[in-house]
C-alpha cells in the first residue's frame, strides 16, 4: 500500500511539474506565443511548425489548444490553419516526451536549485518566472525517477499484477484506459511518461503500453473538447476537428497494434525508449497524413457545429454596414444611427430603474441587466466599426465627427454600467430589506429622474444635429441639475434632523442614487462641449456660445453660495 502511495505521489509531482512549466512559460512569453500562433496562418506547414514549437515550450498540447480555440472563437484565425497548429501540437508533445526520457538525473537538482534562487529573489520579474520554469523541469525529471523507483517493487506485488492483468489482450479496453489516464492527469505527456515507466518496470507488456499511448492521445483530444464547452461554435470546432483526427488514428492503428508491438519490440532500444519512439512515430505519421485534410475537416466540422442563430431578443447592430467603410461619410452616418440606438436603450434602462425604485419588481431588474448587455454589445460593435476606418484618410470635419461618435458611445456605455450599479444598490439596500423612501425622498428622486430623461433626449438631439442653441440649453441644464441635486441633498439632511424613520433607513441609498444621477447627467451633457467647441461655428454663434458660458459661470458661483446647514436648507423650495 505504501508503494502505491509513493507511485501516486510521484505521478502527482509529475503533473504538478508540467503545470508549473506551462504556467511559467505562458506568463513570460504568453504574448509572444499568441503573436506567433496568430501570424502562422498563411501556410499549413508554417502553422504545423508553430504548433510544434509552442507546444514544446509550454509542455502541453492542451495549453496550445486553449490559445488556438480562443483565436478562432474571436474570429482572428480560420479553422483550417488552427487544425494544422493542433496537429503540430500533437507532434510537439511527443517530441518533449522523448526529451524528458533521456538520462537527465544530473539536471534535476541543478534546475530546482537555480530555479528556487531565481524565483525567490526575482519573483515579480521575467527572470523569476523563468526560475519557476526551471523548478517545473526539475520536478518533472525527479518525478520520473520516483515513478521508476516506486514501480520496481510493485512488479512483484500480487495485487498490482491482478490490477494490471485486466489490461492484456483487449486493445479497446487498453486504449480507453490510456485515455482515462490522460484525462485524470490532465496531460497526455504525463500519461505517456507514466506508461513508458510502467513498461520499463515490466508492470505492463509492450503491447499494452502501445495501446495506452494511443489512448492517451485520444484522451488529450477529449480534454481539449471539454475545455471548449464555454466557447462559441467556432471555438468548439477546433477541438472537435482535432479529436476526430485522433479518433481516425485510433481506428486505423488499433487493429494493427499486435504486429506493430512485435515490430517495435525488435528495435535495439530499451523498453522505455521503445514506447516513446512509438509515440513520436505514431503522432508524426498521423499528423503528417492528416495535414493535407485540414480544409476538408474544417468544412465537415462546420457542418457538424453550425453557428447558432442569434436569439431574437439579443440586440444586434442594424446599421453598421461594412461595405460603407469605403465611403467614410456614409460609414459615419451609420455609426451615428447605431449610437442613437444605444441612447434609446439607455433611456429604456432609466425608465425601468424608476419602476424598480417604486415597486421593486425583480423582472424589471433582469430586464435592466439584459439591456446593459445590449448596450455593451452595441458599444463594442461601434468601436470596432470605427477602428476599421483609418482616421488619416478622413477630412477634418469627418475626423471631428468620428471623435464625437466614439466619445458619446463611451459615455453611453458608462451610463449603462452606472444604471446597473444603481439597480444593484436598490435591490441590496431597499428591496431585499423591505424598506421604502419617504414621500418627499421619492418625489426628489423622481424629479431628478425626469430631468435626466430630458437631458438625455436633448443630448441625443444635439449629437444628431450639432445644434448650437441646443448645446447651450444642454449646458445650462447641466448647471440646473447640479443646483437641484444639492438642494435635494440638503433637504434629505433636514429630514434626518427631523428623525424621519424612512429617510434614516434609506439615507445611504438616497444619497448614492442622487450622486449617481449627477454622474449620469455629466455623461449625457458632455456632448455640448464638443458642439460648442466646433471650429465650424459662425462668429455670431460663437459670441452667443461665449455669453452662454459666462452665464453658466455665474450660475456656478450662485451654486457655491447655497446654504450648507440643514436649517438653511429647509428654506429652499
């Protein structure tokens, strides 16, 4: 029993070592590896070679699969070159298994020692993370030695012989066991190294070892497919295509495993080297044979996993026509229309928020969160659409319009986030605790909400038409809102002084809400600055705008002279 625990702990150490190497390499060179993979899509041989190199570094084909599927899911890479990279990853992990089975016992203590020194002294630097990689390599080599040491006495144990006696004769059972080993250890590399060690110790026969190797490759494909369950259909196709290639290899090679084991057994190598050599040969032949078929496999996987139709209740851009990008003025008009649509959704969020404040309806809360997701989706679409429009090719007027669109889109996206935050605050501090605002407090919030709606509509009108008069009105509305917000804050303090129970219970929420409304108002009114600063403004309009700004400054001074004590605030409105 003790020897079995020693073997399990050695296997765990092997898995942990591969994990440390993988995470250390990704932390130091993750960005570079992503860039290499994303650029190696022009030719299949180049993509194949990139898969080999990246997997050799990170010591895990699963890590490479995660990188590639993320690219395909984001639309940055086509499916066919991604499958070529995955084939290269299978060869890369086989080559690393060969390297790690060399006599590297002298390297383990050196790698662990210098790795610990680098990691502890330079923990937050790239050199410190490379120290982490050295530690992982040392642990892998040490784990292999421990597995050999733990497996040798087990060859004489009757219980172990009975346990592995079931792995003789049935190639399908042996292959499924190898797949299970790979899934449990979360690494086909670890499963293959363990198989080679068990074969060297005569715990299993060479034929069983070869079946376990074939199964381990299949298990890594199943792992990759499980890891893409959260991806979209495009991302899952990568893992599906890689798994189908591995299934085809299993189907073709398993019926021949008997003659192959006899042929391999005649090679002038040790048993461990025979297993690893078969692993390299099997993956190399299979992947090279499948490389010309990546386009056909991509088409087949696309038919098996078609893109899911977008639900009707999910917002999609309506006006962002890619063909219009060749005509910047038309493309800007499309972006303006989509931004106005964002504004309509934000206004709907505002309306629902007031209803939640009044009634606490949880269904409206869910609707607000869905609308915020719609705002985020439209914002991303507008941002990417404008990014495809080279600003250096725009005339000065179109360049200013481009900046206005992106600024308003950013403000509306932030407004959606603020409204969702306000919803959470209302549900946590009011609805869940069965509290309510005082009549005066609710009236104040309603008044500020109404003014917010008016200012939002006015800002969208100013954005659409570039109206100077509307911009000045919006600017003055912003000052009035600030004045009104301060008055209501003072009125709330006065209610607290009068010991109004409802005001005391909802004091924090009340002040937070009017503060968030002030932030919303600033975001809505920001477009006025861009319009008033427009150099295309006529001289007469510019003078009027300056007069309006002076009036705003006077109002700001009046606001600063507002009474600040609760007793004085009772005299205000």
